C-alpha cells in the first residue's frame, strides 16, 4: 500500500473492493499514513518499487496519433478494394465521427491482432475472400503504423524524460505494457528519448502474453523485474488498465484523464490524476 500526497492535481481516490481496502480509503484531502505501510519494511511511507505504464493515452496523446491512423488505414483499404468502408471501419474501432474523437473500444483497448481480425471480418462481410482480406488488412495496418510514426503526430502528454529520470532517482523500476505492436512501441519510446530508462516492455504482439485486463502481463513484468506485485502500480487511461491492476493484485490502479477514459470509465481507479506529470508528487515524498 502506498500513501498519496495531497494536491489539486489529485482528481479522485476511490476505494470499493476488498483489494482497494488495503489502501485504507485514500482521499484527496489528506496524506494517508497506514498500518499497512508500517508493516512493509517499517517505513513510514512506502513508495512504489515499480511503475507499469500504458503507452497511448498515458505517455502519448491518443487522438493526435490514432485518428489519422484510422483515416490512413481506411483510405488504404478503400484504394485496395474499391469499397467505401471508412464509416464502418471508424465505427468498429471506436471513432465517433460526429465528435471526431476515439471512444473506449477496440482501438483503445484491443491488440493489433484483435484490430486486424475485426477489419478482416469487415472485409469478408463485404465480399472479399478471407486470404485477400487478411493480406489487405495487414498491409494497410503496417503502412499506417509506419506513416504515423514517421510524422510529428507522436506527442507526449508530459515531460517523459524528466518523469522517468525522477522515478529512477527514487530507485523505481519502469515498465511499459501496451496493446500496440513491438515495432511501433520501441520506435515511439526511442522518439521520446526514454528507451534507455525503461526496464521492460510488453507489447500486444509479443509471444506468451495475454490482452488486458488479464493479469498475465503485469504478473510477468513483476516476476521478471523481481518486484512484489503489491509494490507495483499500474498507470493507464482505460478500463482494462485498471482491471488488469486489480486482477494482478498490484499496489494501485492509477487512472489518468489524459487519454480515452473519463472519470466514469475509470471508476475502478484507486487514484485519478489529470496526467502522468503529477505521478511523482502523488506517490513519493520529498526526502
């Protein structure tokens, strides 16, 4: 269990389940000191030993990158098939055309493989043979990933280098757990200049992984980095990020309002922050 520092940036702290009760009902008006913390090594305040970050919507702006990606993918598919499919592709991936905003759904919470299966099925429903549908889909997705990552659409939501450096100064390990594929994830971290600060990356197309909200990836990260699950926290912008944290019995599920999820969508978060820039002040004391 970890205490959280008070501040205007702390949007909410929620405790409902038996798992969350280990937190002793943290609230935004006080910096909690609990018996559980005293029992963890005798320290008055126990800081996380590991922070597991989601990527898009948490470290990077989701909308500036993925809306153009949807548009480019749909355009590529329409060129290959002669079909007008953008509205259906947008709907299946969770893009609201009226608001021009991605909502919680497949694109925000699914893996690359799940997205490819959905688009391939859509093509087959429109008369494209299965083999051709998969080939068109895979080519379009690959080209779209490469195009988006080669532009200036990869926008950070905070000073990631400064944040990760501060976490390292506190002796905290850093992991990234994303549904995105490994190639684009590594490129994005490199463009943010934080690839050398990340201790482990788990991606949606890695072998021996399971999509969120399965606890598999979080447990795998903790075991690989030698950190007890109760001393790790998960930071993300979607429902499945929060549920993975709870399912893996991590020390906290930390929701950020910088991505897809609103307060209602992130109702299982133990702590809600406006963005990751407030993470250190929330979980670490000045020493």
